[in-house]
């Protein structure tokens, strides 16, 4: 690995999109990447994207792993999660079930990363279809507070808050990487960690 | 004196000038004396040289012969090697072809399904040829190659190129092999890693940056990124991976269900009969997979299959068997589980190879020289027994021995007298047999089950020996004496064998019985024919030797056959016994002796019959002569002859019987009382 030549910016933040199938993980990713909204739904297997972004005046690379909501195998899911440094946990506000599933994803991520301060954002997608809302803002915010994470509502279709969730997460990752616990957790790909006081705020942004 | 001179001359410090100066100082006579001495020494040395040359000449010839044998073997060896080489290249071509066939087969999935298991195994074999250090991968049962291709490994972070690799997608795992640059020979890749498909996360890397056609393989804590040449190739890889994973999941599920069903059945069975409860318990052990994985992770155990491969390749069979035993010993303590089963299967595969190798060692092939002999066979046999293959070892060992016996017998050249040849034949056969017996006892100690196989083998060998024996002895129209000698030889050897606990004499007798009977009958007929022929011309004249000296000479001559004719001399040069009687007495005694040599308890009656019949024939001749009018005046002479035959000759036969420790037949005894009858009838 040491043979590799660094032609690109050294800082790479690895973001993982998690959530049930059909909640719009890929749509969010594609909107962020290419500024386009894909109407047709095709289940993702596992795609990764990379993009240069300027974050607070600094050029960084974002590496997005768009996982399959339908992945059946916990072992494989673990392998995806282990490679991530920050997580966008997406549900659809018009689907209560997908909101419930976030609990499982959260647990699985914490189990794999073994640090509850791991950069993590709860994302309620499809806010453009608010008339079909099944998950209330309060409900979601409550859960986010329990987890000590932020809750953001987005629309992949209207691009509302799309950049925000990614940039917010990138900032968290950046900060997290500077803490000893984070460095340790991420450099070793996270198996052990200590419960270090974390600066991550729990500012909730609602639409 | 000359010895002293020789010593002086051959001294390392000898200097000719000094020596000559010293000599010449003593004057002419001393010089002349020295000259003659030197001449003598010269002659002696020449002689010695000649002798040495002769001595070394025979040695030279011997050495040359050895060298020529060695040369022959070397030639054979090099021939075999070149054969093997061509075989190897042929195999390589084959595997390359099948390699292509697999990739084509991937497109037509049905084709693949119809492929029998064995073929898939062979397809995997080419991996061994191409990839260094992957034998453990190839070994797992039921493994097949699904897809393979060249890839470029990239750094997952920076996307910089790292190296060229070749990936092999198997039906249950993905093997990555790194490309070895500048390498000659078939090994073009080195084994890098094998990833179980179960936990393998595949990520399609979208073409967002400068890197195109990439995909990632995540298997904590490793993550690798690979790049294909074309988008199509990447699609193929992703599809193949996906497809194979799905198929594997399906298979696993089916297996699990089957296991569940089995467990249920066992549980029911256990409930039905509480005695078998531990059966279901043993099944729960299966779930302790992690335990047995730990158990199997010992370094030496992990390397065991490859070490075995190495030992087998080096023909270090002892080492291999040691290792197998060590492995099995270790594994008996190991909790049972699927991992253990798999591992055992790997070892068993090796054991099979090992057994094949050992069996091959014992196999008799025409081009293989038998020089190795029994000791070489013992080595292989011992290892086979240790592997628990005593039955095969026994069979092969005995087959090997058969070949050796056959070879040795063929080496014998049939020249000269039959007895001589039979003596050699018996020597070779019986010593081989007893060697084998001893070797067998040494090689199979405690394997009593194999002993019966040995006995059967010995009987078979005896049969083939007897067939050769018969051909040489009975079909060559040899005389009864020769035959008797030969049979006696064979029997003697059989008795020797019985000292090591192998009694095959009765078999020999049974095999020879008919032939012996026939030849006795034939001889009897010939003898009677002879008696009749001579009786026809018999004029009952005493032998006239003309002079006393000649007569004495004749008496002495006959005395060597054991008859004392002195009581029958009259008129100094006449003997009252006719030529015919003497002839008969000689023949009948030889015949009796032959019969006694061939004697066996089964033939007791028949041999008594035969000798009585022959004797009777002569007696009948005497009776006829006595009744004949023309021979009336010879009655005294005839009676004297009759007395000679029935008393002296019969006594002689009697002593022979006692000598051979055989009861004198009653019928002959009756015959001996005949003389009195004849006398009375007079």
C-alpha cells in the first residue's frame, strides 16, 4: 500500500449511507454528486462515489458508500460499516417502518464501530411529500436526542438540505478525526474505544 | 637379498648417483653381483606386475559389468524422466485448454451444471499449476471455479495502482493471486488471499474520478480495490460475484434446513428411545464451530496438508505417515464440527495420495527392476500398515513376491540333467517362499488376518511351481529314478518349510499324486514287457565267465549292487544264476527303491500292488520254465534262481523297506513263500 502515490488531496472522509430499502439513499447521493434527481427506483447493491469538495475553505475528498437497504447478511453489512467514518442514517418520513429500522442500523453501527460518538446524522428524507408524512418531526427529533445526534429533514427531489447533511457530516468527521478517541477508532478501523467527552453538538434542524 | 635391494631402490630418499658411486667403489665383482641381482629383481617385478594385472583384470571386468548395469539403469531413468517431462507439458496444454473452457462455460450456465464433480476438480487443478501456494484452496471438496480474470489492484484510499493480480472466483470464495513479474515456468501468480464469500462486501465504484471500472472488496479489516480493463469486464465480475453469493446462500440455507430436519429426526428418535439421547447431544456439538476452529488454528496443523504434499513429493513416506498419525492423534481430541470435517477431508485426500504412492511402490511393472528386493517392499508395507491399509499392503506385497519368484525362476537356465535343474528350481522356489514367509512375519506382526492370505498365496505359488515341475519332470520322459529323486528333493524342501510353521507337503503330494501314479503304472508296464521279452528267449544257462579271474571280477561287479553271488559259483568260472535273473534283480531293486522314494501313505496299497505284479511276472516265468518239457534238465538251476530271487532279492527289498521305514507289504511276503511251493511242486 505504501507504494501508492498521493496525487489527490490527502484528506478523505468516508461517508456511508444506511437505511431501509427505498428511502432514497441513492437519490440523495446522486443529487449530491451530480445535482440530478433520479425518479426511477432501482435497488442498489453497493456503490461508491468520490468527489472533491471545498469544506470551510479546505479541499477534501468525500467518499460515499451507498449501501443496499436490502442486504440480508449481517456479516456483509458489518464489512460495509467498518469501512465508514461517518454515517447518514436515512429513513422516509412517509414510512414509519423505515423510521423504526433506523434503530437497528444505529445499534449495528455502534456495535461495529464500538463508539457512540461516531459521526452520525439521522436523516428524514422525502420531505417534499410531507402530505404523506407518517413520522413526525418530534418523534424523529426525540430519537436523535436520545442518540445525541442531529436530525435533518431532506428532499432528494428538491435538493433541500442535501448539501447540508453531507457537509455537516464531513465537519463532524473532520472534528472527530482530531480527537484522540476518533483517531484511535478510525485508524485501527475501530474495535476498541473509550467513552471520551465529545464536542458534537445536538443541534436539531427542522424544516 | 633382492628384497633388500628392492627396499633400497624404492626408498623415497634413494639417490641413484650416490648409490652407483657407493657400488663402484667396491670394484668389478661387486658390480657384477649387483647387476645379476638387479636382473633378478627386474624379473620378479615383471612377474608381480603380470600377476597384479591379472588380479586387477578380473576386478576390472567386474567393475565394468557393474558400470554397464548402472548405465542401463541410468538410461532407463533418463528415459522415464523425459517421458514424465513430455507428460507434464501435455498436461499443461490440457489444463490451459480447460481453463478457456471454463470461462466459456460460464456463459452457458447449463453446461456447467451438467459437469460432473470430478471434472470440476480437474479444472481446479490448473490453479495449482499457475498459482504458487494455493494447494489448500484446491483441496476443499466441492469447490469449483466460476470466473477468473486479470485485475489491477488499486490503493483504496488514493486509487493509485499497486500491482497486477489475477482473481479467481470460486463457488464459495474469492482467491486473489498476485502476478509474479519476469517469471519463467507455469507459476505465474503467487497466492495472496482467499476470501469467503459469506462475509465479503462488494462495492461498485462509480466512475466519478480519473479511475474507471473499479470495484471494492471489503473484508474487515482489509479493503481492496480492483480495476478491470473494460466496463463490460467489471459488469461481469459484479454479476458473477452477486450470482455466486446468492447461489452459495441458497446452498447454505438448504444445508441448514437439511441439518435441522436431521436434528429433528434425531431428536424424535432420541425421544422414542432414551438410550440414544447422546446421539442428539453429539449433534449439538456441531454448533461449536468456533471452538474447533480455534483448535484447528495450530500452526503446524494448518501447514500439515502442505507438509504432507512435500513429503509425498520427496518420497519421504515415513515422514508423511508420521505426520498423518500425529495429525489424527491431535484431531481425535478435537471437538467435532464442520471445520474439523473439512480439515479431515483435506488430510484424507492426502492420505489417499500417499496410499497410492506407496501402492505404486509395491506395484510390479515390467520395466521396474526387482533389484530393490524384499527390504524395499517392507518399507512401503510398514507405512501402509500404519495407515491402516494392511489388506492392500498384504495383497501387494504378495503380488510383488510372486513377481520376484517368477523372475528368479525365469533366470534359471535349463541345461544338463533334469535333477540338476530341479535342484536349482527347488532351491530358488523354496528359498523364496521361506524368505517371503520370514519377511511376511516381520512385515505384518500381529496382523493375523493377513496370515490366511499368505497361506492361500503360498498354495497358489506352489501350484504354479508344481506346474513347472511337472512340465520338466514328468513330460520329459525321464526315468522313474530321476523322477523319484526330483520328488524327493521337493518334499525335502517342504519339510524344511514346516520348520517355520508352513506345512505344504500335503499340497505338493496332492498335486503330484496323479502324475506319480501314472508314471509308476507306465514303468510297471515297461518292466513287465521287459520280463516277458527276456523270458521268451530264456534258455536257463548258467553264466560262463571262462576264467576264474573274469568270474571274480564279475562277482565283485555285482557285489557293488549289493548281491553276493559267491555261493552260486561252481566249476570256478560258472555262476548258477542266469543273466536274466541278475538283470531282474537289479531292475526290481531299483524299482523298489524308486517306489519307496515316492512313497506316501495314500499310495501304500498301489505301490505294493505294482511291485508285487512285477515280481510275479518273473515268478510266473520261472513257473512256466519249470513246467516246460524242454527245460526239464535245467530244473535244479531254475530252482536255484528261484531261490535267489525269492530269498536273496526279496530280503534285499525287505531291507530297503525297513531303510525307508515303510512296512513290508503283505503281498510281497506271500510271494516270498512261493519258493517253498515251487520246491514242493518239484
